[in-house]
C-alpha cells in the first residue's frame, strides 16, 4: 500500500535531509529522493514543484525539527545564563556522534553551493542559521550584563558560535572524523570563558 | 588560434577555481569549464581524465597559488610572532573584498559536498587546508612560548583559525555579504588576544 500523502511529504523531507547531507544539493536528484523516501515521482511532484522547492522546504523542516531538539535539550537547566551558554556548547559537542553525514548541518551544506544560484534556498538557510543563533541571544545578553562584558554584542557573539560550528563541520568533513570539530568547539568555549573572565578549567581538553 | 596545451591546462584550472566557487562542484559541468576556459572538450580530456581529476588538481592549484599569495603578504613583517599572527588575521579580513565568490574558499566549498562521494578530492582539500594551517604553527608556537600559553597546542589553534575562516565564509554566503565574515574574524582575534593575555584594544570593531 503506498504511503499516505502527508506521510509521503515527510518521507521526502527526511530523504532530502539525509541525502543532501551525504552528497550535497546539486548531486542529489529527484530520483534519489523518491528512491530513498520510497515514493513515486508523481508523489514528489504532488508535494513539490521542483528540486529547488524541496530544498527550501527541507531547510524549514530542518529548522522545525532541530528547534524541538534544542528546546528540549538539557542545556537550559543551569540557573546561571553563562553556564547555560557553556552547556549549549557542550551539548553541540555531544551531538558530534555517528558518521560525518549524521552530525553535519543540512543548511550549511546547502548554502555553500546554492548561495548564488538558488536565492530562495539561500534565504531559507540564512533564516535557519540566524533563527537558531537568536535563541542564544537572551542568555548571552544576560551573561554579558552580569559579567560586565563590553566591546561586542550578544547578536554578534551568537552568530560567531554558529560560524565556528559550521567551520568545525568543514574540517570534520575534510579529515573524515569528528575529533577536530570537538577541538574547535573547545577553542570557542575557551574564548567565551576568557571573554567573560571565568577561569578556564585546568586540563580542559584541546 | 587555439591556446597552447600548457595554457589550456592553466585556463581550465582557473575556470574550475572560479566556476566551482560560484556554484559548487557538482553543479559544475565539464562543458561549463570548457566554455569558461575557452577550450575544446578534446583539450579538457587531454589534460584531465574526469571531472573528479580536475577537482583534485584544482585543489592543488589553489594550494599552490594561495601559497604564493600568503608567502608574499605583508603579515610576515612584524618582528614579534604574536604580532605576525594578528597581522595574518587582519590580512584575512582584507581579503574579504569583491563579491562572495571572489573571496570564499575553493577547497572548503568542494569538500562540503564531495567528502563522502569523492575521496581523492576530500584528501586534496584536507591537505590544502591543513598545509595552510601548518604555515602558522611556528609563529603560534613561538608566541605561546613567549607568553607562557598552555592548555592547547599550536597545531590545534592553527586549525581552529581555519575552521573559523571556513565558517565565516558560510555565514557570508548565507547573508550575501562579507561583513559578517569580518565580524567572526574579529572574534577570533579577540580570542587570541585574550588567550595570549594581550590587551584587547578599546573600540575594537565587532
């Protein structure tokens, strides 16, 4: 029995998430997506007018699904906003599990190749990256106020955390392993500890 | 008159550098490269067996040409190794000129989409990123020794600088402008000043 239409749409979005993370947007064909999702081409074109449209919708699906993951993650537990920020970055290290396609970022991958050729995808990726960064701004601002940090803004630092994560994924892809991504997140944690003048723990991993 | 064969190879490598930076590796066809280079398909296949092969050779060409650029850049002038490191990062900000495809990284772009499907390209990109990072290690080590910095290694910090640059390019692509890349390099400069306990200048741009 063929999957119901609403199921087909979600299966296609999950397929887009997984196939594009593994081989990029341009190398992914509509046939790849149908095969991975187990749906017909007719079902694909019932839900999406084009590959570009599923790219845009996949970015939104990524934003929606990762938002739930982050909203329910334990890093919000500490009472202190600085400690919540550090816990967020430690959580990002915990997410570096499995194979490289499992932990790297769909929207960073898509925007890398489509930023000039597919403005709608670029815009959806931009909204996703910026939207996630903005979830950190209140904690960063509260921590900056509490610690008297000046010389930057909460928005700028929030975006910097995302730049470091995106760069960490590229080095992990180049090396074929997650260790180097964890190292670069550790440098970010050390930066934030130094900026907020909180002691860097002895023997902090590199 | 058709270009000479050695010219054809270089024109194809320049075309690969420019077209792949604009639209990614998978979206770039051999026809695109021939058209941009102004050479025949026969000339292409005289020099390269496949698109994958020109991907590998383009990464090496990128390493060779950017090595010359960096070797001759003015950031080597300061007598103090810490100041040379800061001058290097300021130079990376100066390179953020022109349109996004003009200042972003060929090998970061290629490895983002080909890391799993084209191991030879992944390896060439990895060698290029790591090779460039290693040109910073002596200065970082000397500065660490002079300032008594512990808790990390010169290699780890050198790789972190490249992760931040790669992430900066992704955010610039998502936003469609260079300003956010300069902001994230400024955070990296601030991190390095704090790590080496050098005063962060008042009014340092964010």
